[in-house]
């Protein structure tokens, strides 16, 4: 169904060209759009015409036309005036609205197909058959982006993204929930991951969303066939979740950059609890004071470099060594030893993951 806003815009355009007034009503006579100064589309007249056998008819000096969608009456078009000129003008207007119906129906069918494709609701044979019927290229390079914002998702955002992408036939913008917007982007043969990063940043910039750390855009890997689009979508979804846990400061998150966070995200919680108990002997990193946590994080940021870490913390080298020795005594892990540092880093990430999962349970 075409929105009343689009119908009104179409009638306004037709009036601007023809200097004639138009009215569109549904089969029951309810006016959906009109350029008449007064309501001349009487419900009784429209309903009577809708129930008649005629496809066009002159009633009280106005020309009436029926507009169908798959042989089912969808609209009644009313044009002021009668005669051959009015009939020709009315047929042209009806043809225009008929074309809009077809275009919007095809757009809806494509949107429905893409949603089912993303959610793995289609058999392989159905994917290929429906793609061909909808004139969607089966073998094309694509990647899926997911935009999630703390702001309300509205129709304007969807349209803004469609306009940004240039309305290309191979690109699709849709949504499968209330929180996020999904972009299935068709790529050129030469496009790689640097282009995906640029596209993601362009989308954020074009929407002019307030940067308040609640807006993120993630993307999956590049796939070569339409049947693999759902995989790129799942990757983008995982990138969004993992990114919020471990890389909350990032606005753009690539599935290929998740590193060990991707592995931790798939661990069962009981196993995580067992691991933390073994590493910290029943304690938690939350038990460390702020000074210790700052030292640990800065030490990791500087790739276990004692001199650089002490410089950035504005402390003497011996002070940093003292803190690391103290940490070693309490945990049994020496962060200056690569293997112990890796174990400690993973443990901190596991604790972050567990905290995040706890918030989802509330």
C-alpha cells in the first residue's frame, strides 16, 4: 500500500502539470489524498462506482477511474471535468498511480525477501528462485552493516541511508527489530575492507547522530553469493555485541578485528567462572584498587614496556616494579612474563564478558 503522503505528493505533481484537480479514495469511499479545495469525493458515489462493473464513469460532471492491484480494486481516482480530454488525463493519472503500486509492491517483496534471507528463514532453492524473480543478482560481492543507536530509529533514518547509498538497485536497507538498521551493500570487484570502513564512517557522518557512545555500526566479512549474506549478518551482529563489551569506545567495529574477544564471547558462563576462580583464587579484578587497575591497563597499553609505562604514569621505574611485584604476590602472575601477561589479559576480558552477560539477565 502506498502511503497517503506519497499519494498526495503525486496528485500535487499531476495538478501542477495539468492544472486539474484530483482525488484518490479507497474502495469504501474514504478520501486518502486530494487537491480539491473541498471534499467532492462523496463516499456514496465512490462506493457505488466501486461496486459497479465499469472501470471508468462520469458521475455528476466528474470522471471516475478504478485502479487495481493484482485484479483487486485498490483505489478510485476522481478527476474534475468530463469529455475526451478529461478521460485521457484521468487514464494517464491512473496509469501513474498504478505504476507506483507496482513499484512499492516490488519494493515490499524485496524487503521481505531480504529479511527472511538475513534470518535464515529460506531454503537454498527458495533463495535462488525468489532472487531471480525479484531480479536480484545471485552472484555478487556483498557485506552486511548493522547500525545501532540509543536514539529512536525512525523512517527518516532509513530514507537518509538509502539516499546516502545513492538508491542503487543492489543495495538494501531494512530492519528486523526496533533497535537497529541493517544495510546489505553490494560491492564492486575492487572494493575491500578499507572501503567497508569508509562506508561505515560515511553513514555515521551523514546521519548526523549525536556522538554519545550509544551509536555503533558493525560489519561482517565480504561474501560472494547471496546465500552467504546471512553469514555476514551474523558476523556483524556478533561484532556489535563483542564490540560493546570489549571496545565500547569504538563507533565502527569490524568482525575481522574482534581478535580474542570473539572467542571469549562464545564461552559458556560456568566455564568462565571456573577459569576466574582458578586465576584469582576466588577474588575478582574488582577487588583491586584504582591505582593497581590503572597500572595494569597502562602496562598492557604499552606492550609490557616498563620504562614507557612508568613515564606515562609519572612514577619512578622502581615504583612500577614494586607495584608489579605486589601484584605477582597476590595473584601468582608476573605481568613482565609474556605468558602470565596473556593469562591475566584474558582473565580481565572474561570478567568484562561475565559482567555484560549479567546485565542482560536483569
